[in-house]
């Protein structure tokens, strides 16, 4: 188990009390701008597909700062980080810092790079948007679910206990599939799955401007669908109680109930629940 050195503890206390960043435990690194999926709820893939990437020299320029800030966990995200021309040269630099490396992935390239992934990464977090047919429809590429399954199998064949978890973005196309998504996560031999609601209100995911009402309605739930979703969530909480207890479902039941609440607020009913962002005091993005 990692133990903080006294100097790191002191720097962390300074960060919390002075509002200046002396330590940065988590760094999210976007090594490549392209993506190999065509998801309805994301615009990253609509950008220039020639792609921009962080080179080894780019990252090397930051190493002294990352060491000074006691970065302990680097999350490789994107786009699809595995589309980088040589992601492992970046991982080799990060290894010298003694950090934990996690990979966020669409899953399409896991099988191809399985040996490198288990060599350089502590774990993988995949996007899982539904049972097979639903996932494939949302991802917009042929055999997305099947390729994800093959990739997870390849990782487990090399390292049986290699940790692979999933995140699922809930939206109009998959809210009714929630129980089957949990079953799919078990079938894929994942160790955990977490859920979050689709973002329809910000400029995240490479949106030049926030979506208008018509575009948001493509993925947000209608009032009738919100009511149906509330019932589905309650059914899941009852049926999959053991998965909540074990932590296989990352969220507690109360937090899962916030998903339909979010869509209800989008319909003008109630207020958004209070949330706290830890950036840049705990995490930041390059």
C-alpha cells in the first residue's frame, strides 16, 4: 500500500489551507485527440480526424513539475488513448515517476494491445453503454460490443486478475436497458461498473457551443421516460442488492436515484443536486 511521505502530507495540507496547488494527486492525460467510436452523445469524433497527440518530448517537459506536485495517479483518456502513435513511450516516462497508470478506453483496441496494456497499466476502465445490441447502436461502429468482449478476454488471458471496470453513460437509448447492462458487465468478467447521466448542458466532449434544446432532446429523457426510469432504478436497487453491497455497482442506491432526478430537472422540475468538483485541487487535465 502506498504511504505518503511526511513532505507530501505537508504539501497536501498547504494545498487545502492556502488555495495554492502544492500537490496534485491525479492527472488526467489526453495523449491523443481522435476517437474510434461515433457516439451520439459525444462530439470528439466529429473533430479533425488527423488527430493531435502529446509527444514523448512534450511529456518529458512536464516531468519535473509532475514530480514536484507528487502526482500519484495518471489516467490516460481521450478520445481513444490507444490510437496514439506510441503510447508506451509516454508510459515509460510515467513509470519513472512511480505513478499508477489507468487506461480509459472504448475497448475496440484492447485485444491488439493487450500485452502492452498489462505491462504498463494497473487497470483499464472501458465504456459500456448497454447489452450487445444497445451498446453497438450507441457506439456507431460494427461489433463494438464483441470487440470489447474479445479485448477483455485477451487481457484476462494474460493476467487473470487484471482489473477491468466500466463506466456507463445513461441516456435515452439505454436507460431501459439498465438491468441488462449490469448483466452484461458480469458476463464480460468486469470487476465493477459505475453509472453517470449524459451531459447535455456544457461544452465538454469537444462541443463548440452547448447543445440547443433539439439536440439535447436526442439523448435526454422525456417526462414519460423519466417516470419509467425511476421505476427501473427502484427495480434494480431491489434485484441487484448484492451487487450494491459488494461494490460491483460503484454507486450507492441513493446516488443511483440521482440519475432520473437529473433528467427530471432537465424537464424543469426541481433543482440539480449539489455536487463538488475537486479540480484543480485534486485532479487536473493535460
